[in-house]
C-alpha cells in the first residue's frame, strides 16, 4: 500500500510540474505578445484632439458620413484604406502603429553603400584614363 501511494505521489508531482511548466510557458507567451491597436480608436482620438468634425473629414475625403463613422468603430482596417486616411488627415497612422511594435522587430537597415559607390567611381575614372591612353596609342600607331 505504501509503494502504491509513493508511486501515486511521484506521478502527481511529475504531472503537476508539467502543468506548471505549461502554465509558465503560456504566461510567457501571453506577456510577450503585444495586443494589436484598435485602429478606429486611434482615428477617433486624433480627430477629437485636433477637433476635426465628421462633416469636415467627409468633405475633405469625399466619403459618406456613415463611412467616416465606420472607420472610427473598426478595430482593424485594410492598409490601402488607412493609407488613404493618412493622406486625407495628414497624419502618419501607419508609423504610429509601427512604433507600437517591439524594437527587435524592426527591419534590418540596409548596409551603407556610399563607400562602394565611391570605389566604383574611382575605378571608372581609372578605366577612362586607360581608354584615353589606348586611344592615343592607337592614334600614334595608325600614323606611323
């Protein structure tokens, strides 16, 4: 009877430690994943802050009043629509959303190519000098 209880206790300990590990992993995943911004709330906050009325936004964009209201209620939005809104309201909401992402997700910067361009320009100058020298040599041979 004692060995059965010991085996059960050992099994329970292993099972509970696995559960704790799973819960810990779940908590880590939940903590590190940022919540997506509500695009409509960003638009609504900006228009309220700048005191842009629905009717003036409607006149500028040429969209229906109901469409403007829908924009401010939508949690997500197509990039093309958001791009159009950025141009209309003269505000870069796409950059604002991008700034909410963790820093490690930034795209890698392109390598600086100015040194390569300068080296290639020097090589072009050398080749042009060689071409001029060869043309003069051909001209001398053709005369002789």
